[in-house]
């Protein structure tokens, strides 16, 4: 009999990232052989145990799939259809269980990885791996040299001080900001501290993976090998 941690089984089955699977377990939404299990380290055998997540049977390992999406406005990285009308998963005409690697808020566009591979999601989104994320930010005013210095100096968010890796001016009113922490609304808050407002925010890079000219609201299927670029050190220019 081959057993593994419950959280690992759920992540490998494409339920969600490892962290999200642990949250589901702690919330009492996972049962094994009709018993609610709240311990992520609980040992299970997917071939013999009856594992359910919110009444849906997890019966086998799913084939891992990987997509790169250019996220459009108005869509959210959630599965909660009661709260949101436009979900990222609605853009994929597939029966595969998919989730986003990290999140972009409703008003942010750009590069988003969508998969059912919990291990890949963990490696790309967890702060300890320090994967860079680069954003193109259009604002409602010109950005001066002093503004750039203020943005680069960082900001405190929810009690944690964060500082961008780099800040550069692209043209009047437009800057590029690269971060590692990925705190909620970090880029928007960095811009707001100089008294400007974000007009358009687009993520253009994750690690070495770039959005390029991919049209908005389109996705392309990629391989794990291609996505591993996203968790590699940035190559010097």
C-alpha cells in the first residue's frame, strides 16, 4: 500500500495549490472514508481510500496541464460563483480542474499561469522562492525622478515593509515596477503613495517568463519544461 500526506494527494490531483489544500482541510471540507479530516499530514491511499472535497470524489491523479493566460479586465482568480460573475476558469472550455498560480485582482491585466499542478503553483507563488514579477503601470500623471525614488524606497503594507526590486520610467506617466514579495495591491499602493492613481496595471513577466505580444483574453498551452523558466534565476541582460 502506498500512502501519502492528504494535502499532497489533493495538490497532485489538481484540487489547488498545497497551501490552499491545507486551508480546505483545516476548514473541514475534506473527508476520507466518510470521516472529516483536519490534519494535512494524515496518510491516505488514493487507490483505496474514498477522498472527497466538498462532496466531490478525488479518485485519481489528473494529467498535469499548463496554460499561460493574458488575463482581461473584470475576471477574478476565484471559484466562488456566488460572489463573482466572471471567473478565470470561464475562459477555458475544458472539464479539467484548473486554478491560477497566484492572483491578479479584478482590475489587473496580464500574465497569469493556470494549471492543475499544485507543486508548480507552490514553487512560483511562495515568497520564499523569490520569483520576480514585473508590472507595466500607466498612471494619471507624469512620474518625476523624485517620484521614482519614493516608489523605490518601499512602503509598509499590513505591518510588513516591502521594497520593489527595481523601478524605471518607460515614458510619461508609465513605469515598470519589479517586486518579489507580491503583497496584496503592492504595486497599486506604491503608486498611490506619490499621489498618483493607476489607470492600467499589467503584469508582463514572472521570472524569465514574459507575456510578449500574446493578445488579451487568450491562452496558450505550454509544457512544464517551458514553465520552469518562471522559477529560474533571472538571466542578466
